[in-house]
C-alpha cells in the first residue's frame, strides 16, 4: 500500500511512497475490504445502492469480461459512460486487468468520438445506451475496434454489459502492473482547441487523494460526497472515485446533466457533506429561484470549485447564504487534480489560494525567467501526478511537459503573502495601452452587477487596430438587453477597476460557448 511520509520531521514537502509493484484499482478496492467495509455503501446512483463488496465483485467480473473477449494488458478500451455504477465498474475493472481505460466526455459529437477511436486505436468500446447514437455512424470504419459493449437494457445488436457480467466469475487476479505503467487516459476538454489524449500512470490517482483529497479537502470515511462535475472530467474523477475510495466514503452519482433542479434534488434528498461544482454551476444555482436555504443542507460542511477560477462575488454570496466555504482551486487534465487551492478557514475569494503541499509552482515571464510577486507570469507546476505525454502529439508534449515542470497555459500573479490570483489563459491576456489586462478581472467586476448571470471578456481591435476589452454578457431572468443597461455596466466596471480596463464594447448573448465541462471557450468569441 502507498505510504504518505515527510522527511526532516515534517519540514519537507509530503511525499507519497508507492511500491514498485502496484495496481491502482486493486489498491482502491482492497484497502476498503481489508478495513472491513465490505457491507458499507460505496455508491448510490439513480438505480440503487452498492456496497464496497458489491463494487469489488463488479470490478472483478468486468476484468473477466475483458480478458474473456481476448483483450490483453496495455490495450485500450474507450469508455463513454454516464455517471452510474457502470463507470467505476468499467474504469477500475480495466485498470485491475492491466488494460488502459480512456474516459471520454459524454457530451461530444460523432466527429469527436470518431477522432478518439482513431487516435487511441481502442480495441473495445463501452458506451451507455443513451449515448450510442453518437457512435453508431462511425464504429464500423475503425478496424482496430473489435468489441462494442452497451451499458443499458437494449444492446442495439451488441452485448449488454449486465449480461456479460452475469456469466463470468466474481474472482479475478489483478494484473502484475507497476506504479509507472500506463493506467488510463483522459482527453483534454478542448478549451483552447483540439482535444489531446493525456496519459496517466498507476501512481497518479492515489497521489492526488493523499496530497489534496485528505489534507486539503479533508475527506473522511463518514463523508457522503456529491460531485456535479462528471467522472469523465479529471476533476470529477478525483471527486467521485479516487478520493472517496481512498478513505471509504460514500458517493452519490447522477446520470443526468447538472441543471440547478437536478443538483438541488440530490442535495436535498441525499444531504451530502461535501459538494463539488464548477463556477458556472455555482452562478446558476445562486440565480435560481429554487436556491437552497441553510436549513435544507445542514450536513453540508465544505464545497469545492475548479474548472475555471471562481469569481469572488459568487464565492462570497454562496457563503453568506449557506454558511459554507467554497475551496476554489485549479487543477488540469495534465496534472489530474487540484495543485493550487484555498484552505478551510483561510479562504480568500478572488484568489486560487496557495500551492498544495507536495506540489511546487512558479511563475515565468516572457523572458523565460521567474517573475517577482505582483507581476504576471505563466504558471508552471512540479508535482507527482503530472501526465507523461500527449498521445501521438510529440510537439505539444515537448512544449507542455518540460522535465520536472508542466506548463499550465494559465497566467497568474502571486501576492506578497503567497496567494495566487488568476489572470486568464496565456492566449486570452489583453495588452491595453501597453499594460496587461486580465479578462478574468474584468469578468469578475461585471459579475457583481445585479443583472449579470455570466460574462466573458476577450480582446477586440478598435478602428485604429488598438486592442481593447470586449464583453459578452448573459443576463439573469427579469432583465432585458438595452443600450442603457450596457452603458450602466461599463460604468459599473469603471467604478470597480482602473478606467482603462473597462469593456469598450458590450454584447448581450443568450449563452456563452463552453466545453462540456463548463469552461468558457474564449477562443470562439475571439
């Protein structure tokens, strides 16, 4: 089993010591059985509850399904599954068999899945019945794809996962993997363009649980957790799989999209102690007429946010209403989970907090040298959960994974007392009158206006080809677009920020372009 240790009596950064011979799925399952949790509920999905013993048996059965159809160690299986018990079953069952699962975003197009099947050369596809129509037109063209398995009642002419699992043994001997073997892939969300297959190792899941899940989030065995961020998302994978399994907690899964009504339903019915969301969801929840009251979620003790930086006004309003802090942090597909985060009792809204112990960060200027506190630099991370490469993409791999350091593509400022303030993506930064302007700062000011539900700011050239900020705004219900309201919002930003930062143009839109994980795609607005 992995061990968390600190050298020099706790003065050195924590380090997770992982044995050479190690299988991530076997560890996450066996640690709970050895702790006597076989009867404890591991997952609650829309159809029922499943104990740790049930989960162990399902994982074993799925491993037997894959080996029974002839899949060998190190081959790849594409998983496109809604958040039900079948996701942890297939994900962990693949890993325990030494087969590499690729967790695919469930909200993409046929063209995206066509690309992933070709790029990964997956030999099997496990797909939820509801998602099959997006795959049906393209599966026949991929000669490397030998097997299709449907999660659901109607196999569409292919075998159903439930039927296959009934006919195999509940016992399975884990593959003899090492901590440095390829374990799973995640495709990047595409907030800056084409998705990239991001390759992670067996050691990475438990690293994030030991370094962030336990000490920063404070997850415990008696917690009940609910993540609106889905399991296919790196953030959601930690929230709903590696973190709760690392301590024996219970997880609520939701198959449908995280609308405010769907999220409120789970929060009220299941009374989770930990809730994970993304900034756009928190904004939508606060704007909903059905917004929770504190007495409705008395057990809720902590919330987390990632995916994009959390506007300060949203964090403050959430805490004022519910008395619960949101721990805003930043992670990435490349780093697997959060490496920079606020802490309970030390939350400073408008910042992403401080480095998670076990991770080091630095801000690098345009000259390639570190910048001092107070100056903008590109965030780079040194940590044990960094992916090893992008599959089939040597150039982008070399540009992102630089030895011990991983480039995030995010711009930050470090304050004098060590907090980090998000400024935007490297390719989103504006230079106005020779001075860098953070689009996120302007968006944050707009978000404090009573009529604004969402805002995005991008660079736009004026008639003299000089760059100025342009804002796209989604209004809350009850407000109507008008020239007068636009001028009022411009003045609102002027009153809050240096005057040169205000948006010279302001367009009202019904929605902002986003990735399926909720990140605003500013490159589309540009």
